[in-house]
C-alpha cells in the first residue's frame, strides 16, 4: 500500500466527513474506497482477493436486489422512500 496526502479546502473536508459519517466510515476509509473504485474500471478488474471491489462487481451483487424491486411493482419513489426509512432506522 502507498500513502497519499491530500490538501482540501476546509469546507470540502467537512462535507466529505459528513458523507463518510452517513455511511459509518471515517474520512480516510471513505476517500480510500472512492479512489479504489475509480482506479478499477470494468476493463481492469483486480485479480487478487485483497483488491478493492470494482463497480461491475457491485452491479453483479445488486442484480438480485434490483430484480426483486422490479418484480415488486414498486415505483422508484416508493423504493427510495423505503430505503431512506430503513437507513434512518439504523
């Protein structure tokens, strides 16, 4: 692993910390995940077990969930409200 130092405006740092916090992550972990996702696109998938998950893998993982929502007949607004409610409960 290598280290990178970022210099951010304080407002950007605060907003990123808030986004990370909403996901239960530290700023460092949140930024690391964003960078790893960007580094590995569909054409250059990681080959080791410890490599970060690529966006394509997320699509594959979420396929059954998307299918379930599609089969439920729920509208996008209803799904968004359901997910927001579930997130807020945690």
